[in-house]
C-alpha cells in the first residue's frame, strides 16, 4: 500500500501538484451526479478539496495518517469542510450511502490481489445511493510500458521539483515487472546534490488488464457503463494511456 512512500505527504504534493484536466473531469462528473461525494484513497485531497469547495458534502478515506493530516491542514487553510476518515478501501463501513464515489490517480492499483479488488468493489456497491455512480481511473498496461520496467534506475525529469527547504529535488525510479503477480515493483529515490537518496521508498502497482476489469467489477456487484481513454472523454482504445471507468450498481 506504499506506506513509506506516502509518509512524505508534503513531498508528494510537490511532486504531484494536482489540478488540471483530472480535477475538471471529476468536478464535472460530481456536478452532473449531484449530492454527496466519497473519495477512496483521497491522499492529501488534491482532487477532493476542489469538489468540496463547490459546496458538496465530501468524505475522504485514506490509509495513510500522514496524507490525511496534510489534507486536513490544506482544507482548513482554505476554509473548506471535508470529513476525513482513516480507513482501508479493501473493507470499510461508513454507515451511509453516497451519490458519487471515486478513486483516482491509480490508488486502486495498491490492491494487488483480485480478491482485494472485489472486496473493495463490494464495499463501494454497499455505499452507492440508488442511481449513484462509481468512477475511477487506472493506467492502461501497454506492453511497451511493462517492458520498460527493466530494473534500471532512471531520472524522471517531469517529476523534478523545488522543495523550499532543500532546493532542487531529482526523482529517480527503478522498476521491475512481476508478470506472475501483474505487479510493477518500483523503488523511488529522491535526491538533492548535497543529500543523495534522502528518500528511498518502494512503490508497487498492480496492472488491471482491459478484459479482466469488467469481470472484477461484476464480481463486486458493479457494472461498467462506459470506459474512456482520456480526460476529454475519447473512447478507450489500444493506445489509450488511461482506463477511465464509469460504473453503477449491477
Ligand atoms: C497515488 S495516491 C493518490 C492520492 C489522491 N487521490 C490524489 O489524486 O492525489 C494513492 C493514495 O491511496 C492510499 N491508499 C493506498 N492503499 C490504500 C488502502 N488500502 N486504503 C485506503 N487508501 C489507500 C495511499 O495512502 C495514497 O494516499
């Protein structure tokens, strides 16, 4: 579940500043749906706080107390009300239903076993109000991407950032793909010139292949209504980078 990786919540926000078309997509969908919102794996609230700022009742659930503490700090700084819950998306009970449930930024891929994904989908199903929608995004595991996970440590220029406390931070990642488990096992290295490898943290993400995805959903009592391949709503095709899934109760 990446506990070590997500214990650096402030650095996470510097590395993945959020905003842009992803927020717009979830915002538009939450607005179309209306009513209450639940995000599972909400992290520091990059997607949820903007939805709550629109006046929607929002609950954010996450496993990491460090990510939740940062989310809480940012929401109160902006004067936005969100209920933050420490919990496990594999099995949770909040005692109420929601009109819009979402999981974004590959958070779902922290569940490696098929049984864990089904258990999560069942919990989502129990928390969906009548007519409610469940929307999530996961990457599309292309052969090229999996083959590139060759164990070599490489710099990710696009993720480099400036930490006000440390200066320029370089991000390097070494990944190998475990084809039996369908899991990409990565190690992330954060360095400055004066402080090499000040963070070394594992991060392991499962692949969900396009054909297994609707089957896993149906085992959880959910139905895939539509699958997009990008944030502008283009259909999902072989070359799409993302599987953006719109689901409802079966
Ligand atoms: C890639 S981050 C995404 C955070 C946020 N949704 C965003 O878009 O910035 C993944 C989040 O999932 C959380 N997570 C991982 N496994 C989880 C689990 N089993 N239950 C709840 N949260 C989990 C991590 O703690 C982390 O905050």
